């Protein structure tokens, strides 16, 4: 099967204790391991692998790497061959080099972001168990996010010089890992510039997304909630905790997601979203947006330029 889903994201944070309080008290994650004050691992209650967020102490914010889980260990060897046949480098790492994981495959995608694949990670289990489980565990903090769902990476886009790392990423993910293109934003007189792309391996509209800008970086990481009501409650929790809100509750045209954006204490953008949008399947025709403002901010149809300009 190859790639199944997102496995974890490794973030740089500038104040570890403030970051841990944020991910525990706002997102509702719990700490599962600490390496002193340098690295902290957290998981959501509905996840079963050991962690989905790794926080590392740094003097700058941003993403260290993103990791996706493959179904079988042999998939790592097969994808390594495909990446090398594509003309890029990939390195197999021994068990344990990616913390709490078996062998992993490390490579840099065309946009310059570091990515890992792994097949095995220490099993912890859902907080409600797997035998006659309750619908949610007692004692949840914050919004009680179900799981880390996806991330959006900023990619260099400069039509004047012919640089389009969004399009290069789309080709790379299709050819080497069998990702499918659910939606795209196009620009230019003939729609010839692929300015954003939303790709999937599960049945949701996106497991990873790319958007064009002046420089590469991390736009946001996103956590899944049940409903629009939970998005509104998230807004209340952010207001009560004096957390900086970036975009108040609204709906995306792209993916049809109900959403709210905010920042962790280091400035890494978070999203919680609800609504699985539609059933994404490999034979689904790609949805194309020629009006990015309506695609991103469906209700107002007005683009907030800072939304894409500000990122870590």
C-alpha cells in the first residue's frame, strides 16, 4: 500500500514550557516522553502510536521535519528506489534514529523540506482503549483534538524566474509515493501556474498541502475536531487562554473544512478543523480553484494577505 497517513511533525519552539502548556491545555494533547527540557513528545487521545508532535528547543520557530507512516517495512526500500529513479537522494536510517521508530527513510522534497517515512513506531493505544470503548475519555483538556491530521508547507514560487516548487512537489509526491491531487489553485492568464495543491493518501481531501510564496517554510499544522460546535468552542478556549487567533471560525471553500487558525507561543500556526469534506478517492476528478480568496475564505471571499505571508 505504501504511505498510509501522517505520522508526526517535529517543531522548533523557543519556550519549551510555554509550548507544552499550549499543546496540553489548548489542543488537549498529553506528554508521553521528555528528553530533559530539550525535546518533548505529545499525542492526542484518539491516536495509538506513541507521539504525533515532537517539540524541540530552539532559538527560532518552524518545522524540523514531517514524517508519514507506511504500511510495511519493505515499502521503505521500494520508495527509496523510486526516489532515486526520480533523480533525488534518500537515506535509510537504522532503527531508533527516528525516536521510538523502526527503520526510517529520510529525504528532502523538491521544496527543501525534510521528510521521513517509517513503518513502525512504539504503540501506546487510544486513551479509550479498543474494547467496548467510550466515545471520548474523561478529563480531556482544551479542545480535545482527535488527531494530527495534516500540514501545509510553503514552497518557493516565482513565475518570473520559472521557479515553482508547488508543481515540483506535486510531481514528486505523485511519482514516488502515489499521492493523489484532490484540489489545486491556479493562477496566470491561462491558469498555467499551479499556486497551491492539496494531496491525499487517505480518504480525506488532504493529507499534505503546498502553497506558493517567496520562501519555503511551515504554514500550519492541523488537528481534527468533531463538529462546527467544537470549532466555536475552540474559539472560546483560545479567547479564555489569551491565545493569539489568526483567523476566527469560518469555512474553507477548498476541502469544505470548518476551521479556526491560531498560533502557538513560538508563532507556529495551528489549525483545528471539522468536517471531512467529501470522500477522496484516486479516481475523483481534481477540483480547480481560480479564485483563491473564495477558496480559502469562502464566507467573505476576501483574501487576508497576511494569511499566506506570515509563517515560520
